[in-house]
């Protein structure tokens, strides 16, 4: 993933698996110790390794060599590979479950990637953690970085399109579980500072978030941070955060099943 070659170097300074998100993912998989699982778009392997602690035989794949090199240096308990989601280097029916966290917006197209994921799954579960354009448009970050947030929302597949692609390749897609940012979230992805606005003033945090690293202009970041800092100092930020409160969740889990029909 060429964009992550760019931001991959310092990625783990601010990006780590959040224990609560990892626990929810593990719950959806109902991991069995002798079954194999795949993390597609695994990045530096943070969630792969967190899930591996719950059991199972884990594999991680990412199109960024830099990310996979970093993951390999962390642990050899997972089998890491560089590959595209649209061309997975595994036999049909290899895995009991497939995971994808905050990565489907980097797929060239959903249907070819989902078709490959469906192919390498035996009867099992595909669990996604993502955000919809509608959710992103309700982040209070829109107030300070409107252009970058518009671009960020634009690149995210809608829930309707994700469901369509899942159904098109054969998945039984159903369960949606909305996720709201907690105050002690440990993985500093895009809206991780929902309750901690000051973190966006830290360049290290912004450099680990693709929206800031790749979609925002230097001028917009400078101006937005200046206004954000002023609002934090005056306390106006509370009013801004409250203005964007909604009940649609900040992210969501999508759970899809591959069901083998016996003749």
C-alpha cells in the first residue's frame, strides 16, 4: 500500500491495538485454538497479534512491505505476507475467519477483494471494523478541517455499498454493531480524540492518521490547529463537541458469514 509506505515509519508511535476493540473482535470470531484466521490489511500487525492472544493460528497480509517488515520484527508467531486483498496467496477454504480493521477504504474495489476473502474462507465469519461517510460527516473535526474530512468521508464505502458487495459475492451479511469512541481509547486513529481534542495538536498523532498525513493540506492543518487550540484554551471546544453529538455511533462492526449449503 504505497500510501502506508509513506506513513509507516512512525506508525506504531501512536497506533496500537485497543484492548476493548480487540475483545469485541475476538467475541465475534469465537476463536478456536486449532482453527486458522486471516487479517487482511493488517498493517503492522497490532490487531493480528492482539487477536492471536485469544488463540487460533493467525496469518496477516498487507500490500505495504514496510508494514509487513515491521510486523515481522514484532513476532514470528503470525505468518506474515505482502499481498493485495484482490489476490490473496492462499488456497480455497483455508481460514475459519477473516478480519479487516480500518482498511476497506484502501481496497481498489470492494467486490474483487470480498470475492477473494470469500474464496479463502471455509464456512466462517468475515468481521470488518470501519466507518461510514455519514459517521465521518458527524465528527466534530469537520469544524476545523472541513476539506480533509470531506475527502476522508468521500473515500469511505457506504454501508449500503459494503452490504451490496458482501451479498454479491455470496456472504450472508447482517449484523451491524455500532461503536462509540471511549475516553481511554488506546489506538489513535482518526476520531480517537473525540473526547481528547488536544491530541490533534500533536504532529506524531496526526502523522499516524491517513486523513491528516495524506488528505489534508499543510495550510488547512496549520489553520485548523490554530483555531482548535484557541477553542481548547477558551473552553469553547465543549460547545463544538456537543454540537456534533449523535446516536449513529462513530464506527461500526460489520459481521458477515459464509454458510456452506450441503447438497
